[in-house]
C-alpha cells in the first residue's frame, strides 16, 4: 500500500481524473457562499479610495519575514481593507464561471472564503468576522468573550494568534474548484493558498505590519469554530498580522 502522500499524488494525475461536472454540463456552484442578509455588517473603505505608503516591490520581497511578535498598535480600517483587497479583492466577475481577483487561481475559480479573528482594528469590535468579497464588507460571525482564545487553541496554542492585530483564516469550498477540475482540484487549491499567503506578506510590509503564515492547526476544532463541516468546506491556511512600525520595518531593523 502506498503512503498517503504518494497515493494522493498518484490519484490526482490526469490519467485518473473523473469527468468534471462542468464537462457534464452541470450548473456551476455559487462564486460566494450564501450568508444572512440581515448582518450585522462592517462597511470597509472602498479599495479605490485607499492611500497606502509607497514601498518598492523589491524591498518588500527582500524584507518579507515570518514575524510572531507584534506591537500593541491597532490596524486602521483602511489598512485592513487594503489587506483584504490584496488577498481576495475582486477585479472582474464573469458569473457563474469565474472571477478575476488580485491573486491568481486555477481557472479563476477562487474557492476560498476569508474569515478574520479581529483583536485590534480601529472601529471594529474584537471577534470573528467573514469577509464578503463581492460587496467588500465584513459580516459579524461572533463577538462573544473567549473567541480569541478558542482560535488560538485551534492553532495548537500558538500565542501570537491571540496577540496579533488580526488573524486571517481561509476556508476552501473545494467543489467550487472541483466542478471544473475534478480530482485535480485538490492539488490546485493548495497552490492557490500560497498565492494568497504571499500577497498578504507583501501587502503587510507596505502597511508596516509583520505576518506569519500558519499551517499548524486542528482541522476539526477550526471547522467547529467557524460552523463548517470540515469536509466540503475546510480551513486550508491561516496567517497572523500585527504592527511592526514603518513600512519595511522588519528588514530595516535586521540591517
């Protein structure tokens, strides 16, 4: 019997793929997961209105580090809006087939939903939120006491999740990708996670923040926390963000 990893790679080769539901002319799944229209919502500044500090791309790439220690400063709502737009912002919609966003995704399928643990963002109560990319706003999920500790526990007790200004939690609705690519989708969504994570790192540099990508978390705890099934929709990647000072501050400090 092949080890699990080798079995995964073998069975997602093109030789083994089933016909996709798109090829079978089945309807495409929604490009955004349904949500309660009653809210409550947090309106975000529109991307076209945002002004951010200039930072040369090469500098941002050279300075990018995984940072786990943050200042106690708050992110502004403008900064959070910018980070969300850089990681899942929508540029064009071709409904129901694909969206063009600020990050690449196989076939433009973009199977991710973005959740946020907000600890310190100006004008936003601490708690758990979901980013609605099509309307560029936040949907409040839970703001009760202890939510930060529960997210930290689901991230295997990594304390910097609790001390971050905000922690991104990306879920994957895998059928959104599998509708077009069948079993190959399971490879592609993990590639997409890397695209999103790197954009967050670079955009955070521009806003004077540090970032730490997180792949160590308890899958079922995360699923229970977000109210998802952990199978058709599961947490694929997380990342904490917190203030470091001026843009490029991590790199400048090290030099």
